[in-house]
C-alpha cells in the first residue's frame, strides 16, 4: 500500500474504517503520486549509501536536493492559502488591523484569538519574519492545535534550504508532537525525515522517528494504521531497491544487507497484526500476498486474538464516531473501560485522545495526572503531562499544586520548582482562596526542605522569607483584586506560628504571630483562642496559658461560656483547688480571680442577651400589632363598601339573596389554605345572565344612563351568578398545573390559555380563579388527561402572555406540604455558569449571546426580569464547561456594553433564608419569647452546674423566679461558620 494513501485514510476519525481508500479524487491522487516519487528516490539514495557502489545511483537519477525540493513543493502545495490579489486599500486595512492586534497583545498576552488573527494576517501579507516570531510567542504561552502546527511546519518546510534549516524544522516537529497526540503530525514528521535520508545518520533518523510514532499513536485504532503502513512502505522500498543487486552479493553481504532488511518488513507485519486496528483483515491479506513463506502459526494466533480484542473495542469506537465533539462523556466511558483492563499503554492513549478535544477540562487533566502519579511513576512522562496540564488550564490551582508535588516527588532542582511557582502566581486564578492554596502548597514544599535539627540554615531563612512574602502578597495583590485576602482565618499565619513553636522552639515569634492573628478580627471567636491556648500549653508556659484564657474571656463573643469553662477547668485540674494545697504552678488566688472574671463576664453576657431578647420580642409585638391593624382596616373598608352598595343600588331581591349567599360562603371558609375555585362559563353563553336588565337586549337602553361603576357592578354580579364555585379536587393534583402571574385584565383567560397548553397534550379543563366581585385574580388551574402531559406543560414556565411572563408550577396543596417551594434555578455554586450584572435594560438575549460565544460554547442565557417581564439588568450565562466560564470571567469582567460597565462572576447565589415560623418563637405558655432567651439561660445553668459551690450564688441568681419553661429550653444550635471548640 502507498504511504500517501494510508495518510489520506487516517485524515478523519469520523470514518468507520481506516482501511478502504478514497479513490477518484484527483487532488489526493496527485498528492499521493508526488509523495510516492519522493519516497522512492530518497530510498534509492539511502540504498546506494547502505549497499555500496554496486548500484549506480546516477542510473536512477537520484539527487539529495531533489527529494528535499519535491517534498517541500508537495508540502507547500498542500498548505498554500492560494494567490490573493489585494488592492492597496485592503493592504492598508490589514496593516492597521495588524497594529491593533499587536497593541492588544501588548496589553493582554493571554488573548488566544488575538494571536490566531495576528498570525493569519501576517501570513496573508507575506511577513515571514514577523509571522515566525508571532508563532513562537504564541507557542510559548499556549499549546497549539494540530491545524496551527501543520500550517507552521508546511511554511517552514517550504523555506528550508540547507541542513541548518532542516535541523530547525526537526526542532519544530519535536515541539509539535509534545503538545497533543497528533497522528497526522507524526506522519508528516516521518515523511519529512525521509527527505534527509541522504545526510549522515539519515536512515537511523527515519527509523527513530517512525518507532517513536508507533509508541505514541501505533495503538490508535482508527489513525494508527497510517503510521504502520508508512513505516512498512519505507522499509519495503529499501528491500525493492536492493533486490536487483542481491544476486551479485556474497552470502555474507546478502545476509547482512538484503536478508536483514527483509526481516525488518516481516517484523513490522507481525507487530501490526498483533494489535487490534481497523481493517486488520486487509493487512493480513497483504502479508499473505507479500510473504514468500507460509505465515507462522504464532502470528496467526496473535492475529486472531487481536481480532477478538477489536470486537470488544468496536462499540466504544463506534460511539465516538457517531457522537459530536467534544464527546467528553463518550471518552469518559472509554477511559473507564480501559482502566478495568489495565493496559498502561492503552490507558495513556485514550487519555491523550480525549484531551485533544477536551484540553480545557481540568478534571480530565487531574484524573490523567493522578493515574500517572500513582501507577506509572515515570519521571519524564509524569512531568510532561503536568506541564501540559497547567499550560492548557492555567486558571486551575489544583493542577499547579499537583505539578509542584510531582516535581518535588521526582527530585527536580529547587530553582526549577521556584520558577514554576512564580508562573503559577501569574496564571490569573479566579478566586482569592486559590492564591492561598498555591501559597500553602509552596510553603509546605519549603518546609520539607528544612533540617530543623540545625539552629539556623539557608533553607530555614528561605522558608521564613517565603511566609513573610506570602502575607504581603495576600494583603496587597490579592486583596486589591478581590477585595478580600482569601484567608480570613489566617491559616498561613497559623502554620507559621506552629512551625516556629514546634520545630524551631521560638515561642516568642509564635506569640507575635498570634497577636497579629487576633488583631485581624479573630479575637471574637472562641475556637481561635483555644487554638492559641493549646499551642501555649504544648510549647509555652503556665503564665502565658493563663493570660491567653483571661483575654479570651473578655474578648470572645460567640461562645464565651465555653472559654470560661476551659479557664476554670485549667485552674481546677492544673492549678489550686478549694480546700487543697496549691500545686506547683497555681494558687488559690489564681482560682479566685478566674471565678470572679467568669462570673462577671457571664453576667454581662446574660444581661446583653436578655436585652436583645426583649428588643426582639418588642419588634415581634409591633409586627403583630401592624398585622392586626391591617386586618381591622381591611374589615372596615369592606364593611364600608358593603354599606355603600346597600344604600346606593336598587337591586332586586334575587340580587340581594345572591349577595348574601356569597357572603355566607366566604364566612364559612375556615382558612385561605382551602382552595375554592371557579369554573369557566360555558362557551357561547352570554356574559350577562337571565337576571340582567332586560333593557340591554331591547331597543331602549336604560342601562346606558347608569354610571359606569354601576354597569361594572352589574356585570360582576352577573358573572358571579354564571360561574358556580367548584371545590378543588386534590386527587387530580398529579394531572394539574398551577398557572400564575397572568395579567389581571385578561378578558377570556380560558380561551387565551387553552391553545398554549393544548400544544403539550389533551386539556380537560382550564379553571380561572375570580374574586367575589367577579374580577380575574391572575391565576388559574389547568387540568390534563395524563400526568406526562402535565409534566411537559411545566416547560411553558416564563412564556410571555400579553407582555407578562406566565409562571407554571406543579399543583401542590401547601396545607399538606407547607415546605414545598417552586424554584427552578440552582442556588449553589455553579462553576460553569456566570452571573452578569450591570447590563443595559435594552440589551437583548441575542446581543449578549453574540458577546459571550466568543469565549466558549454557550448552552443557555437567561435574562432576569421582574414579574411584569421588564428586564432587571441581570443575566445568567451557562457555558459548556468550567474552563470556558473561567476564561469568560477574565475577559468579560469590566467590559462596556452600550456605555454600561458590566460585572461578571461565577454564579454563586446567596442562600435563600427560610422565613421563621411564628410558632417557633412561642413559649409553651403562649407568650412570644425570642430564642436567645433559651440559649442564654441554658448555657448559664450549664456553666453554673460545673462551677458547683464556688459559683453557687450565680446559679441561684439565674434560677430564682425563672419561668420553668425557660429552664427546660433546648441548647442553642451551633452557628455554621464557627463550630463549637468543644
């Protein structure tokens, strides 16, 4: 088979098999002939140098330069963009655009699209030197795709003139094959190296390149075939070139040259047939035809075994071929399958294939590097993957931390690790906590380098200097960018203090650090004081332990009871005790001081809590009074309207009876939770009932003389008579949806909504809800025949009805499910979704999508509106993955849209607070008592019991005359942010 044919067969992975070759296409045939001619001439030259002067090179017309020139022509023809005839104004326009792009890159060197556009324009203008520099700069920052590398390589090949240029091209090929696994680049590399076969070591170079290509992509089931065939075609060409002179050689020379070369081809066939590849049958048939001897039984067995393996892999390969890029889920399933089998080479290959299309997915890089760290542990391979991971996803701090650990694990030089850490700091993380994490990883590395048995060393000074720099960096760089340091609990400073106390025996420095920690707003937290106390107790002295707890008693505001208990426990167990002789480092005076301070502090805390409780109770009482006032005002207003209606109208007796009936109905309803609904008037029935004024249908129109308000009342009364009240059947909730936020002025709600919901399925009934006066209340119930149709109807949520978004939610009886809430959107952190604020109200969804899609694949955009459907200047943008969202934050935050400066951040809505139930604040006796009373008293009684005789007076003060309900109150819940130190 021809090499070029094999190359063309591997161009697209979407083909089900790589074996059948596309024929009849003139361009591909011409390219194949050119490559085959170059290959045969180059091989002829190699054979002359290998076999000797017996074969006249001049008869074949071989020239070393011919091979280079013709291959360069073939390569340049393949990548040439064509001949463009630009007008002067177009050239000037391109120059201005080039200057603009260069200026943009001087501001933001990480703008990927700017790099691509600049290279394209420079190449179009023929600026060879500038385009080479632009490509070089881009390759230093970003890994390049297969298309960019091939374009660059073809340009360089077309300009290569001598051996030095060829070495430069070789260097480019070496860089290209390191970015991603690219079978086409390996194929180009092997074929280009054939052109240099006439140079010193050229033959060994070609074989080395092909062997490395087989190690990299030889197992690729759809594209590996091209590499095998190209390598085998090269070796076969040497055999065919040497065959005419084989008869003139001595048996020894023949064995050393021709027979050994023949064995190389046999070996390639056998190696290939032992690997599951597409179109294996054609390869086996070709081997049978080519071989003069029968195929050995061992080769046939390996071939059959490979065919069986191929059947196991085919489902996964076919799934990849049928799916659309980036096919992450399909690759993940393939990776899981390979991990179960456990072949390291195949696992590595499938990871590399997945990363070609999902290079911006940090989790995939983490999984790949974790496998290499734990299983293969090959230094060059592990470090190469870690380096590529941080180049592809530089914003992911976990990848940088793993990279530093891998470098330390494999003994990389300290200077190299330090340089890598500096690169991590400039990577542009999206959260302040990411900088804390990378600093902690680097400081841990520096700590492990220090030999703490020595009093001082260069490594120890470097560690202390790094701690100081970390604190300064978080204070200036990070806090200036994020308005927070990312380390509110001062974890880095705590680690520094522990190292100074435990490993360096320098408690003075540790105390200075803890003083600084407390001055940063941490003195009010009991757990911080207890952490310092434990450090003093382990590595300090009694005096500083006591001093720390005394300060904690005065400063702690979240759990002062616990700090008081710890102080008294220390004085009781390790200091003096009542009636006992003083111990070595505690006296009775110390105990008395501790008791006095704790009593004073707890009394003050209790007083503050009682005041706060009284204040809350007063606020609750005021709120209740306001509710009562509103109820009375509504009742008075309703009574006044009823009184006016009775005086000013000449209603018939039937009207009065009807009004009384509706009023009685209303009084009979015990609560608003029992829903009573109206059915829709029958189609075609007149809006006014038979009790309406007969003059309306006659020639005279006495109603026209009546005021409009009276006409409206008459129509409302008629509607009340026409619309019977229907109790809601809760058994049909599964096939019913609740529709709200409808316009109150909707004339015929049932007729308007029925066509919308019939698009989902069969509608049984649309029940609008009316008030007692006959006015539409803006919501209704839609009942379907099947539950599946009701679920589909929920997708109509937020659809606009007469300019107002309609809310569609499940029909749930809240009296039976009081905690049920309908909220469509997540309130948790979503790293693949952005929150955009500050948008102009005139900005449309299409305009925002046009801006956002430049930074990745946009899956959904939601503009936030109020209940009337008016925009609020906010939006949520959902990207395909976390990496695209991270890049969009970096590039869009602070952007100006229609003179509005927008803010962009990762979506992380605040937690929605559930309203507190009034029953929760009621004491068993019925009075409204805030929860703080329970906590204060229970904690106080708890501490008093522990103090026993010494604080008996405090127990008496808290317990005398206390409401028994308060004494049995539950212990307060621990806040989420700071857990109880106990």
